[in-house]
């Protein structure tokens, strides 16, 4: 009965509006003053405005969010034109801004966790806006946006760093040039890979500084000859290095190289006809030579008395180096980060070699006898600091051992695959030995030997990535294509030296192309295995001497065939490019010359001579046809 006597609230409000408003004001008086409110229209029974709490912290949060969004936009437009913004300075400014922001937020909240949560939200907002603007600009509004290439590469250098991490670096670049059928490929937000012979001289003649790739020099604590970007320092440094590779110095080096070649021959002889891991054999040889000619150190790799873990640490160091070098920001931070154990082990071994060498002074004739001296040919005498010496020691270890061994290993693999080339080389060496002596100088001018070495360096270059340079602010034209300023550019040797515009049948191993009767070279400018200009390899002649001496000494005594353990697929997996090429195991047999049979009895199969010392019918036919095709050709090397 009581419910039936109730009057709807809305009707009461309409009948007595004044009383309803007075009741609301009385209620407000009872509960006291409230924070700032926002009155909204509501369909409540009294048809009055209901207060919704909006305290000052909420309003501050809204204002802070707006300010953060504006800050992200401003930061983007400030940083984008700076082509090499300092990572350290940017992080310091960002940390300082966060400190101030946290102080402002915490002044409005007593709970620390709530202040931290709001700071996280504001940082997320800032980064989201900043990343969105950066990605949009790099994809659609960057001066390089019109150049083809993977979209992920245009967004971040992380894409290219991952290619080097997985060992696919130069292979990916070569694939991209073919995929897009373009001489210019965008491989980073501000980085181009160029496959055009006109770019070699334009980029590497010394007019433009080295690119940000070489900021990785900070990984060693100091820059070395290879990573020094300042020409004011690089020029006198290179002059010091060049003094270590003059013809007079080679008179002291060559007998030592020959001694290590003799040790290599002895190591092969001691193995008999057992399978040998050619990769390790060449690593041991080249490391022994490097340690002797650089540090006056008997490494004992070939004899088995040395530290066999050294090459492991070199490879680990190179793997890290390739990734860090691509990420410029990481290169600038690396010296503040914990040092990876393998990198530290490599560094400490290098410092130990250098420390022992420094105790010997400068009287012994080797590379460091020049680097330890004070150069007085300039108005201001130049002497390397200890940190610079340590960094240059690392450079010598890598450049003097790993690159030579890789080239030799891959050359022996191709000689095992193509016995006709092996036979031609053996014939030339045998003919030479009738009147000459197998020494470094003696084999220097053998035409076919040089042709084999050149073809290996062309097709199997140990540094296939190419040196990086920075374009000037005004930009540069390369073969009528304009490259905007403040960008990184490089010419991968692997892309140029396998281009059909410059070499006929570029993917085939044809040493004859380097003989004057052959027409396999269309533009010799495309051949730059040791780099070009002021940044070319200063130890080029030493590397060539080592390779020629080893090849001549080995093929004069042995045929080369694959061992039973050799697996083509495993070999291909083992070839990895981390800015410097690395190879896996190569199991071969060095069989006394003349024991390998070339005939039809093998029939179909592979070129695994192994224990029977036989080579396939296909290789035999190839040998016969090619031999009679070239037997009457004049043999004179192209110089």
C-alpha cells in the first residue's frame, strides 16, 4: 500500500524546483568544499547537475602529456638534420629531462610507485610519437626515399646489423643489387650500397672522410689506421705504416716468410696422406707469419706448441665487430658497456704480444719497429700513444692473419674442384724450377700463379663488404646520379667484381682472364681487392708474397683432392661474412703429385679423390678440352 502512495521523483522536482535546488545546496554545504569539478548533464531523477571529480593531478597529467607530445615533435625536428648526433649527449639530455619531469610528478603524489607509473606513461608517449615521426620521415620524406631497398633497412640499421650477425652481410648486398636491378641500393636510413665502377675513384680517392661505420674504433679504446676518420691524423699515421712496407724492409721480411713456408710444407709432409683441415692449416701459417713480422714472436701454431685458441677469439671478435660497426649509436656506447668475454680475451692477448714486443725496442726489423718510433717528418713530431698502439696491434693481428688464410683456403678448395687449373699451375712452377729457385722473389712474376691469385681475390675476396665513406654536405654525383649530403656510401667489391658489365662469366673461376690473350676483363677499374686510394691495404705486397709462396710450394709437391670428411653443404654453411669473411672446415688430402688418376673409371660422381686418389670423368674431360685450347696461347700476365 505504501508503494502505491509514492510520487515519482521527477514530478516532485518539476512541481517544486526551488525546494530541490535548496536541498542540493544544503547537501553541498554539509559535505564541505570539493576539488575542482566538471558539471555534466545527467538524466538523474532530480534533473540536476552531478559533480565529477577532476583533481589537479589529473589536469597536470593532461598538460604533461600535451607537453611531452610537443617535446617529441620538437626533438625530432632538432635531431633529424644532425647527421651524426652524439649518442652520449642525447642520452644525457634525455636523462636530465626525465629527472626534472619525475620531480614535478612526485611533488603531486606521495606514492612513489604512482609517480614512477606516470613517468613511464609519459616516456612511452614521447617515444611512441618520436618513433612514429622518425619512421614516417625515413620511409616517405627522407632524401633517400626514392632509392630502392628493403623497407626495414630504410627504417633502422638494425636490419643490416642482423644480416652481419647471421653472416649474410655481403651475400645479402649482392642479392639486393640483382633483385632490384639497380646500382644504388638503400641498406640503411642514411646508407647506400653502390655497384658502379665510376664510384670507386669518386668515393675512395681521399676527398671524403670515412663513414660512421668506423666509429667502432672506440671498441678498442682508440682508433687505428683503419678506423681513423680524421685525415689530419690518418695521413701522418699512414706514412708511418708505409715505412714498414718499403722494398728495403721486404729484404728482411722475405727470408722469414720463406722459413714459415718451409714449416708449412713440413706440416703437410708429417700428415702423410691423411686428411687435413686446410682451413686450420692456413690459419696456423698466416698467424705464425704475422706474429713473427709484427711482434718478433714465435707463435708456434704450425709446430703445435702455440695457443690454438687464438683464432677462436679472433673470429668471435670479428663477429661482434661487424654488428657493432653497423650500429653507430652502439659504437659510441660500447666503451661504457661490459666487455664481452671473448672480445676481452682477444684484446688481452693482443696487448700481451705488444707488451713483449715493446721490451725489444726498435732495432729489430719488423712492422712494430716503425710504429714504436717517433715520426719527425712533420713540424709536430708524431708518436702513437699506448692506446693507439694497442688498437693498431689488433688491426695487424686481423689483417695479417685472418684475411690471408681465408683466401688461401678458398683457393685450395677451387684447385681441388678444378684439376685443370691445378695442373697448369704445377706445369708453370715445374718449368720455372728448371732454371729458378722457389723463393718469394723468384715466384713473384710467374704469370699463371699471379693469375690464380688475382682470380681468387676477385671471386673470393676476404673483405667483400667495402669501405664506407661519408658524402659531403653538398652531395655528390656518381655516374649522373645525385647522392645527397651527409649519407654513408660504400662499394662492395663482391658486387663490382662479379658484375657482368666488367667481367665476362663473372661467377666462374677463370684465372686465364688475367692473361693478356684472354678477354675476360672488360673494365679493370672494377678490380680493387685491397681497397683504393689512401685507405687501401698498406700490407698488400706482404699478403701477395705469402699467397704466391704458399701456392707455388704446395702445388710443386702435391695434388689437392677433397677428403672423405668434406661436405659441400657444410662448407657453404661455414662461409660467413661479419664484415671480414670467415670459413669453416675444409678437409682435403695433399697427395704426392702424379698419384691422382684422371680417367673414366670413376664414372659419375663428385670430385672426392679421398683414399683412391681419383677425379671424376667430368673433370678429366674438362681438363683435356681446356688444356688443348690454351696450350699454344702466349702466357703473359696483365699488369
